[in-house]
C-alpha cells in the first residue's frame, strides 16, 4: 500500500522520520562505494562517525595498508533552503597525491524521491525497518553519551594537571 505523492520534506519525514542517521543507514551501500574511492572501510567505521562538523578522531579502518594514518573523515549536518537537515560526509586521503570524495544526503534523498515518485510504502516491512531504526537511534545516543562523558573526564583530568603545574611552578592555582 502506498500513499499519494507528497513534497520532499514530507517524504523525508514519512520515510525516515527526518533522521539523518536513518538516511545514512539506508544509503549504506552507496556511501561504502564513495568511501572505497579513498580506500576507507565504511562498514567498519559507519557506527562511529558523528555528524558534528569535526574530523573523526579515532583509528580509521582502511582497505589498503599503505593508506593507514593518511585518511580523514568529516561528518556534518547541513540544512537545505526548504528546512531539511541532511547528512554530508567528506572522505579525504593524503596518499598518492591526495583525493577527496563527498557524499551528500540531500542528493541521495532527492534521487530516492524521484525514483519512488514521492510515494512512501506503508507496508509491514517499512514499519519494521522504522522500529529497527528507533532501536539503532537509542544505541547511537548511548554510545555518543558515553563518548562525551569520556571526553569530559579527559578534559577535567587535563585541567587538573594544568592547575597542579601552575601551582607547583608559578604558585598560582586555578585561574
């Protein structure tokens, strides 16, 4: 069963609950192909990339041994003029002269919208997929909260060490 044709924003809401991570999961194969261009193993990395406009800080799995420590991934959320927030990924490689590959969630969403004619399937399979996405969203939120807690603890430890240094060498404590 399908619903009648709707706008892109309504299609995004109906199909993915306007969740950029659900769109990333849906387009996993397409993103994997783009990441392969710069020798990044997207399936191993997909669950850890944050959409916060920052470089991914961690070990990035590569497909070729010679590309280790020479690749970078940037994930961000962009906003289109029609208000849709979509994921945007940049994959960079410094190996062999450097190369950059980009995946845009807006382009992928627009292609999907055109392919499906703006109609969303409302069958049981789609409902199960949405329920699984909700479960993944909860797991992702827990993982992000744990990472933020570790980062806050590391910053507090760094600040305490700095204060101890200042006190020991300059006679000044926290400022």
